[in-house]
């Protein structure tokens, strides 16, 4: 088994790349990045492992923050809180984890497992269950696979600890955990239903931390050389340029533990005279060009700063900002009929048949 120790430069690149894969959600990685810088200054180090190195009977803890990204900017989560969510799950299970894993590589949740791993001296598996960010617990590869949807632990900085011991379905996992999260103040550190090594190998979306680091490295190198960072992203990922525009308006509200709203853009350059509207529920869900659906989940809709190439989140996008919108292809598991039931447009309440921007 080979463990790759991540340098602080790797973590910096991970934060940039995970923000791109966050498709507007998952939380801004900047605050977790500050945590990781502090942990590295204190001498902590983290390691990345391949899912193939897991034994079938190993247990893996899946780590994520839950809640509205806007609230996450105001209520800062420290690394010890995430570690508490993991140790609470270990106490409940009566067994130790072999490794940790991201629930979603997108946004801050792509960095957070490393915050817990630094304290617990555990490696992090180079896999996740979304390949991006999604707002709800049933929107994962392990839910598509029909794996057990419990138990789940949720903790916060004030010492609250809750355990969702047993529920019948993944949607009930989401409903119950979301109510707890809202009572906590719309943000909670969680250890999601644990997975065995065999389950991770079969249903995990693999190589996603490495992918995020590669995207981040491409963006940072382009910034250093004053090259086009958007082109740099599209050189390492098979994406598609959709639109360039200026933010005309953003309407958002934190409700039921989510950040929901609408982003409106006015076209620039080749898109002058053309309007784009993007609906979001934490993440960018459906992009409309001139009132016709152009891109939609599970395709990844990424809104990027026109100059820096870094991602713009649904909680940070602002009036007057100039952005580029690209699409990246989704993990194959979400393109199956069952996958589309979990994460397609209708799963978010849009009466639209999924059509990929990558279809000929």
C-alpha cells in the first residue's frame, strides 16, 4: 500500500480545484484552507490513499459539513469539530475507521476530511460519493447503489451531538439530519453513514481528490504565468465553454438549511445581447439561455471569475461580477436511469428531461 503525503501546496491546489467542482455549493474552501495552513504550521500532515488499497472489511468514515453555505461564512467550523463527528460515529459503531473520505469533493467539503484526518492520524481515500457537490444526502453514488442510509452523526461547536440511528431511506436520512442541522443554526459537522472498503471500491467515485488537485494546479500555474486560467481548466478536464457575462442580479434566501435563489447574467463578447439565468439550491442546478434550458444537473455547471478562473459560489457571487460559465461531464453513475432519479432536474422540482450539453 502506498500513501501519498500531501504538501501544503497540494492542499492549496485542492482548495482551488474543489471550489471549481463545487458547482456553486459545498461551501467556500477558503476557511478550511486556513485551518489546514494552521494545522501544517503546528506540524500535522495528511496522507492520501487509493481506494484499491482498502481491505473489503475496512471501515471508512465519510465526512462533510451540512447546511446553508451563506451561514457557513458566518459560523466558522474548526477542525476539532469535524474530528468529534468522526469519533462520535466510532463510539456509536464500537469500531475504529481505517480511513476517512469526502462525501463530496466539491467546495469546502473536499478539504474538510483532511481537517479531521490531521487530528485523528488517518489517511483520506482518493474518492468521494458525488464527484462534485450536491445539496442532499440522497444525491450520492452510495444512495444510487442502495447502500444502508444510516447511522449519521451531527455535532456543532457548542458541544451538541446527535445520532440518526436508523431511518428507512436516504430521503429520510436527509429529512431528519436537515431538521437537526436547522436547529443547530443551519450548519453542522457530520459523519455520514459509514462504508466498508468493499462498498467504497464498488460505489465510490474514484480519483476525485487527485482530479481537484490537478484542476487547482492548472489554475494556479496559469495565474502565475498570466495565461488564461479557464483554458487551463479545459486543458485538464473535458469541459465545454457555455457563456461569458456580467452579473445583473442575484436573489438568494437561506431556507430549510439550504441557500436557494436565482442568478441573472447579461452576455459579454460573443454572448452580448444574450441573457442567462441560473437557478440554484446551494449548487447551480439549471442554466437557462434566453429562457431555454441550456445546461442542467447532473452536468456540472461551473461559474468562474472571468479573470482569475477561480470558482464563484452561490453565496459569494455579487452584482457586477464578470464570470465565465463552463460545463464539466458528470460521473457515469448519475447518468443511469436510477442516477437521474436521484440527481436529474426532476429531483430538484424542474419538469425538464435531462439533456447533456455534451450530447452531439
